[in-house]
C-alpha cells in the first residue's frame, strides 16, 4: 500500500509511505498461526529522493520515467517529465495542493493534478487507456 503524499510532521518535507501487512502461518512460541495478521511494516520516502530514483530509470533513450497512482495522479517524476505533461515551468510541487483537515492538525498533502487533466492530448489519451476499467 502506498499512501498519498503528505507533509512530514518532523519537517523533512513531502513524503510518501509504503506499508504492508505481515501474516504468519505455523507454530511460534506455543501458538499456532493460520495465515493470521500479526503486524505491519513500512517505510517513509521523501518525494525528492523518490524523484531522483525515478529519474535514474532510463530503459531507452526516449523513455520518460514517472510514478502514478491508480487514479492517474502523478506521484513522482523528474522535472522534464512534469513539464512534458503539465507544461513549461510546472514543478512536481505544483502538482500537489495542501488542504487542511479543519481540526488544527498538520495538513495532509493531497495529490491534485491528474495526468488525464493535462493540456497535452497525447498524455490524456495515454493515461485514459492505462486507467480504463477492464
């Protein structure tokens, strides 16, 4: 499970978390588990770090690496890819909007720009095909 990007409460910047459940099957310390949920584990990744990882993926000379969620929101991409999708001068930070929760807690960073809302028809067509229901 990948979370939506959010603002790190400790001040490190925008980040995303990957979380997965842990199941256990078999005996352990006198108890027998039958594919039971026992814990969860996860990792937080700064979006700036994820952007550098994504930028290093270049399977072909013309490839444009990016990470999207299942609703076609852009999660991470190098600056040249963001500009190719949303236009010159647009940054990854520009595709994220801050919305308060109304309760005074630290605001969550919510993805706002869908690639299907790009001004570039080719990107809209491509993403519409990728996220189409089977």
